[in-house]
C-alpha cells in the first residue's frame, strides 16, 4: 500500500508525459510541404577539393617548368640543374607525402562515383565529362610524371630497357632513341602543363554544373511563385462573385 493513492496518479501522469515527449515528431508537428523539405545536395566539394589540391602541387612546380618551356630566352644549365635537384628531392620524400597525395586523388575519384550514383541529367552530362578528364589526368600522372620522376631520381637518362637488358645509348630497329637529360626534363614540364589544363577543365565543368543547377532552381522558384499568385487571384475572384450577384 506504499505506492497507492496520490503516488499512483502522479506516476501515471509522469508516464503519460514521457510517452508524449517521446512520440514521433510527425504526430506532434504538421507534415511539411514539399517546398519546405530540403533538397538532396550531391557531394559537390569532394571532386573539386581533390582537383584543386592537385592543381596546387602543379602550381608549386611552375617556377621550375617556366624557364624550360615558356621563357623567351633559351634555358640555362642552371635551370636544368635546379629542376633536376627539385625533382630528386620530391621523389625522395617520405612515404607519407605520396600516400597523402594518392589518398586525395582516390577521394576525388570516389566523389565522382558518389555523384554518378542514380544520376540526374545534369550529373550524367557534367560529372561524366569531368570523370573522363579526371581519368585522363590520372593516366598522364602515372604514365609520364611518375615514370619521369623515377628516371630523374636514378640519373640514367640514356638507358633504355629492352627485353630486360640495359642497352646504353643503343637503338634497336624500329624503336626511338632514348631521351637525354634536357629532353626528359622538358617532357616532364610539358606533362605538368597538360595535366594542369586537364584539371582546370574539370573545375570548369563542375562550375558549369553548379551554375546550371542554380539557374534551374531559380526558374523553378519563379514558376512556383507565379503559379501561387495565379491561384491566389483565382480564389479572390471566386469570393468576389457572390457578393457582386447580391448587389445586382
């Protein structure tokens, strides 16, 4: 009998309050209209961040690439030596640095796949073209830049590997002669420039997608406002019609 009387009623009231507070929000709040529900936004920042990160690395190489390709005067031996020393230092960096770079590149690729999952028309056009450019840039990086860094780090510019054997300065029938130090460094500088242009194209396509979606949302909002105003005018005319008949 210790729990009888007013204590039981107080405990029942407490249970009712707890059930009311823990009830789903849909039973308490009115349902939201489709306009008030937030739209699902794609992971726009993932590919653009990865692309911008890679462009920043290429921009840091531009002071070494400029004297070899874009300078109005012929490149000096000191320019080749500076670029060679910088590339050797870059290739001999700790494993953490290339791992961070490859992680960022893989994250950008994952971002494109996330945006292309159940794509809309905008995603299929802009993100599809961006993914193609991104893969072209990845191929340039693996085929030209990584291979060039290994050659520069080893210092064996005139060594050509044919069937597992090293042929110093030798040219096999139907094959091109190996490149020297100056030409190899110029090829690396040109690969950096091509890769930068490809990545800029990715950013342009992503910016175009953002602008197209923004304009589409603005047009949809304008159409909804116009439709709401027309419906409001129609309801106003319906309310005025009985009053005008009574006056007649």
